[in-house]
């Protein structure tokens, strides 16, 4: 009888140990998953903050600025729900809500900001990466139905034209450099490429229209420069030929009459 009770007690104890380990593993797994979700939300928040901080170099519209704030708001709210004992998250969420309210009341002046051309190739690369990130965020928010299709199409097209602006600026710099080093063939090839690209765009903004005119003007200058150089070269050759003929006449054997 005692042996039976002992076996039962051992079995119950073993069951309790196994049950405790299962519960402990489940809690650990849940805690790990929670931390992973919080880290993911933190990455989203940091990315949105970085894009907003860099908005001085790109003319974000009011709509796009609100999209970035909304994305940050959602991740902060989700983080607070998972970890309500984080006062700094609660404060940041309150700040974002205040900023969003102010943005909604503000006029659409951000859409009228001029595009600042990059001063170097490094700056151009940074801007292109930034535009790529913003477009990815916009696509993600549209996929989650946070941005309606019409707004998505309009804002994504604005970003696409900004991207083209940066590429044309780079092309122009390379064309000027090629002209300065008298690589006229490369210069004309770059200019024609830019002109053809912009000619196929019907919804060019003012900046792109100005750049297209600059490309055409520069191509005309290069063609004129080449034409003048060719004319001067031809003139030099003709003068040398005339001079040679005069010398031939001067030193040719005299005929006897």
C-alpha cells in the first residue's frame, strides 16, 4: 500500500514538474515573441523619425508627413499595449498625437517647398536611398489600407519625380564635367539621354521642365562649339594648303623661253 502511494506521489510530482516546465517554456516563448515584436516596432519608429528628420532635404507633402507620423503613432501604441510599464513610450505617443493634430490644422505649405538639388554624388546617393525608403513606407501603409489608392498614386508619383530630379541633376553634373574635359561625344550622349527621358514625361513639375530646357540649351551650345571648332580647323587647313601652294610656285623651276 505504501509503495502504491509512493508511486502515485512520484507520478504526481513528475506531472507537476513537467507541467511547470511546459508553462515556463510557454511564458519564455511568449516573452521572446513580445520582445521581438517590440524590437520590430522600435525599428519602424526609428525609421519614421529618421525620414522625418531628413524631410528638410526633400519636399514632403503634408499628406506624406502625416503618413509617417501615423506610422510612428501606430507602432508606439502597439508597443505601449505590449509593455504598458514604459512611461517614455507613453510620453512619445502623446507627443506624436499632438504633432499630428498640429499638422492637420496647418496649411499645405509643405507641398510648395522647392526641391534642393544635391551638391555632390554622395548627397545624391543619400537622397535616392531616402526616397526609396519613403516609397517603401508608403506602399506598406497602402497595403494595410491606411492610405487610400488615389492618395497613394499621387504621393508615389511625386516621390518618383523627385527621384528623377536627383538622377537628372547627376546627369547634368556629369555632362558639364565631360564638356570641361572636351569629351564631347560622352557629353552629347548624356544630354540626349536626359532630353529623351524628360520628353516622354507628360506630368513634369517646374523643376524638371527647367532642367529639360537646361539640357537642350547645353546640347545646342556643345553642337555650336563643335561646329565652330570644325570650321576653324577647316580654315586652318585651307590656309596651310594655300601657303604650301604659294611656296610651290615660288620655288618651282623657272621655265626657259
